[in-house]
C-alpha cells in the first residue's frame, strides 16, 4: 500500500464512501466494465476492510491495483482494467 500523495491519472471515479463490503467491490466491477483495457478506475471507500478487499479483487480478476492511499477512515484505490 502506498502512502504517497502522488496519485495516478484516472479515467473514471466512483465514490463508494459509506458502503460496506461487498458493495464497493460490486460498484468497482460495474465501473470497470465501462472502461477500455488499460484505463484507470479511481474508487473512494470508507469500509475498514476495503484495502484488503481490493487487493484480493485485483488478484482474482487480473485487473492491476496500481496504487492505494489511505487517509484516516477513507482509502482511495486505483485499478487498471485488464
């Protein structure tokens, strides 16, 4: 997990703040389906388990988890569509 302020460029952003698992992952999956291969999705979450969930999601789906930033109770995830 990266704690740097440098964030990758992204093509689509979704805000899943306030949603509990599995809703942030389901929203991300739906959003990724709208993107072309190589495009980047930014997902904002507040679920305490989201960092681990998105790592597992990326591994299972073959999408690249380009970066994750956590600040307090929220986290930002950058996924590259395979």
